[in-house]
C-alpha cells in the first residue's frame, strides 16, 4: 500500500476503531463544551483584529496580550492570568509559580508524591544553583498509597505552621501512579484547606487542559500552571507558559517574571499573540484528537496482550499513553513508526542515545512543526526494563490514528507478533 500499512495491520486497527465509536462520542461532547467555553471568553472580552497586531519594546498597553490574559482567566474561571512567551517552557512556568509565592522559611508540600523530574532541581531535591532550598525554603512530600489513594493521615500530619504552598501534579507524567481527575484534585484541595485555609493550592496542569469539562481552578485551586507547547497552545503556540489564579497569586508571579512594580504591564508580544490566541481557539479540538489517539492505542496494544496505562477502558484525565513492551526491539520499532508517520522529519530513523541526566539510553520520536512540542504526535522511552513507551499528542485524530497504525506496522515487521488470529 502506498501509505506503507499492510492489510493485516489495517484490518486489525479498523476493527478496534469500530468498537470505540461510543467512547469517541463522549470525547466529542467534551470538546464541544470546551470549544464553547473558549469562544464565549473570546466574545465576552471582545477579541478584535487590533489584538493580533505585534507590539515591541516595553510592550506597554499591549491590547492583544491583555485581552488574551482576560480570555485565559475566563476559560479557567480565575480572577487573573499571566500568559507569556517570556515564559520559556512548562518547567519555567512552574518554577516561576513556586519562586514567586514562596519566601524564606516557608515550606512546600507535595501530597501526591515526587513531582516531575525537572522540578527536582527547582525545589532542591537534587541540589542546584538558585533552587528553593538555597533560599531557605523547605520541602516535604507525602506519597500516594499503593492503591493510588491519597494518604489522608500522612497529609494531615505533614501540614504545619510553615506550610505555605501545596503543589499538586495532575498528570502522572513519567511516573507510574494514576493521573488525577479534576474531581479528585478538588477533594484534595478541600481537605488541605480544611486543615489550613490560607495555604496556596497550586496545580501543575501540564497535559490536562481541556481533557475534562472543568479545570482544577474550578474546584478550588488558587494557581494553575502549564505549558503552551502542550494542550492549550493548540499546536500553534511557538513558545510560552501560562499561570491562572487569584489576583494576588498572579501579581506575585508577574512581579517575579518581570520586576516588582512592573508586573504585567511590560512584555512585548513581538507578533506572537495571534498564534497564542488562535492556538487556544483550536486547543479543545486538538486535545480531542490526541485523546482519541491515546484511547485507540490503548485498545490496539491491550488487544495484543501488552499492559497499557491507562487501560483500554479507564476514563482519561490527561493525554499521555503508556505501553509496556518488555522488549527493546518493540520499543524501538514503535518509536520508528511514530517518526515515519510524522509530517516533519519523517525520513529520520530514531535510535537510542545517551541523553544527559538519564541512567539508561533513551529513544525519542518527534517530527514536529514546533520543536519539542508534545501536543504534536511524539513518543519516547528509556531503554531499560520494562521497555515502556510514553506517547502523546497528535494535532488531528487522523494523524494520530495513522501514526499508531504505523507504530504497529513497524512492530509487525519485526516478525515478533502475529495479527492473524487477533481479528475479533
Ligand atoms: C511537561 C511537563 C512539565 C515540564 O514542562 P517542560 O515544558 O517540558 O519544561 C512539568 N510537569 C508535567 C506534569 C509535565 O508533563
């Protein structure tokens, strides 16, 4: 076949797709509601052509930037927002959030276990220049219980007079714990506020935006943080991060990002506002495609006998899918399939390499219009047991579907699996 998919792979995948129509309709419904939410915020704030014009220099009175921030605040149901290309990535947005709210002597608490890898140096779990630890900010962590539940007793015992901010990571990221639903985040926030009402509850919302009808800011979070080259940038944002939350939290963050006194008043858009705004407009639809892709892959690989997390039926709270192969050849083949299906760099053949900071080789597949963008179809995994691939994204469902079929094609070509008896 011209697209490189053999009939056995195509037939197996088509069977799976047909059985997912009910599931896909639910996802369509969430996307439709979120599209209306975004559109309503754009209309309410009178988004106009003038908003899309670049500003330079200090960027005072940049109407496009100010309007986009009001739109974000309305979409997330918060008092205020900081949405900037001067925030370089998700880690930067999270570091900004933590460093702006915490003062020497304060304590940071994570009641959901170890935070995302890159935050270890921010917090000082691994010593680093300028970490929170260097500023005399201590850190405490309460792990989830073995069954994934919150350790309510442990959390109650950990909150003390120094506890200033509680950080809650929604997505499991590259951990093996479950991703938190917005409902569960709400329960956790109520519990923490019941113990200490004035504690700031912050949520790392990376990969979670628009997956559900509500965002964590609508269930009590004071501050919600994420990356624009993931879900809310809709694939169009070329850079950036966002913080949404209470007026005080956002002011502290803005004073830290630019300068005390200047805050949100400066920050030229340089012409990027149009992409950030249009990206937000597309985000609910893009997330819809990525979610369908994740569920499709879960069903395809679970059907072949591999463990997948989340499993084929679980409800979804982020766009990440994990497939566990226990076989290095299959992990490599999967990534090569994702790469071969990419719109950019499809001719590149990914190989495992020694990535700095990792104790095993890592293989990565990405062929993205925006470098490193993980709302675009991408996959990676460390070359060690259990040889698990993490994959996410897809700007359209049609592309996600083709990419996943291609991953199976490359696995099929290893000769290690048979599809003949799999047709149901
Ligand atoms: C991606 C991610 C981050 C960090 O974002 P970068 O843009 O890669 O710096 C933090 N937390 C979670 C849960 C993420 O998925």
